[in-house]
C-alpha cells in the first residue's frame, strides 16, 4: 500500500483511529512483519524525491579566464586564405557556390566567385581604402571608395567590414561591457554574458575545451547578430565552419573552409585589381548609408 497523497492531518487522524484486534497466528507474525517492512520501504522510496545533482561550482575568475581566451585567439590569427563553400540568403534571394577567400586584419578582403569548373567569374577586393568589383564575363571593372554602406551593399550583409573580418578570423567584436557573468552551459562548458550600454548584451558560449562556439548580440532582448563556430581543426583549434545570422533583417550566411592556410603572407596587391588591357573601368556607385544598428562596438 502506497500512502503519498492526502494532507498530513488526515494521515495523523487515520493513524490514531481505534484498531480492532484480530486473532493472528503467532508463528506467522514475523513473516508478516517482514512483508510489511518491505512494503513500507517501497512506499517511502516511491514517495521520496530523487536528489538533484549538485550545481557545478564555477571558479570566481572564470570570466577573466574566458576573456583572456578570446584575446589569445585574437592574437593567434591575423590572416587566412581558403577555398570556401558559401551560402547566403536574404528576403529577396538565396545564392551559394565556391569562392577563393583571402582575409587580413583589419580591413582587407578578396573574394573570387568560381564557376562549376573552378574559373573565376567575379572578383571583389578591397584594401580598406578602395573597393574593386571585376565582372570577368562582362569585361568590366567597377572601382570606388570603400565606404561602409558600399561594402555592406556589395557583400549583401548589413555588417561593417572590420567586424566581418574579425568574425572570419575567429575574433568577433566585443561590446563595451561591465563585469562578465558566467553560468554553466548545458552539456558542459560555459555561457558568458557581457552587458553594455543601452541594453546591449553579448552572449558567448564556450565548449569544454574553452573554444568559443557562439557569439550572439542582443539589443533590448532582441537577437541582432548570431554567430556560430563549429568543426574545429585539431592543430590550431580554428573553426572550419562559420555561420552568421541576422534575424531582424532575414539575412544569413554560412561558410565551410577547405584548403585553409592560417597567417599566410598576403601582399597588399592581392587586395587591389589591375585588369588586363581592354577591360572597361567604371565608377562604382557609392552608398554612404550605413546600418548603425549593427555597429557592434
């Protein structure tokens, strides 16, 4: 018999009711008492709540440890070259394909869009001062100032060039913040929250090896930029897969790296374009409007 329900008062009253004495076989009494004892233990064990595992104790300096880990990553990687499979989507279009990608801090980028046969179809390059777009099939080169608005329009991502380079090189920007708050993460690792001015918040997830796997930006509790890193290479702990999502703008981009080289020497000439003779050079329509809501610093 299992007694789990009912109020304590009812159970006490039931226990205090007069008991009618029955004739019992004294020889069978010990066995009956044994059965009653076993049933009582089972009832108590069924009613008892399982003990919760103790909460993981977080070292008091874990916030500083995680911030230092981010600084170490920032110092480790300054440039990269890779073959990347890229997929980009927005409200109006979705596109994907392979690209040769070169990136160097703080603001140099080159992307070569390849045909299915591996030949360049279009090349975008910027040295942080000027931006070039070479449409090889049309035989036209567009050239203009590398303003924030122009870069955002060309890349199809409402994010500043320096922030994008940092994300590609496993060095996402950090908001100006107060003392970090750290919680244990489900499945191991840590969740670090940085709170800044005007209700900006950055939520950073680290795995058991303290690799950064997510860096999400929130404004007034709304997700603004969601960054995810995955598939870390064993030699450098560098992510081979990166995704960036912007829910408020229905924009998303993902990259998968192969033939990756970290910290290669990249001459500045790789981020400018001098097309062959006969290619028309046209001014690039400049877009000065920037998306200040995605200024992540």
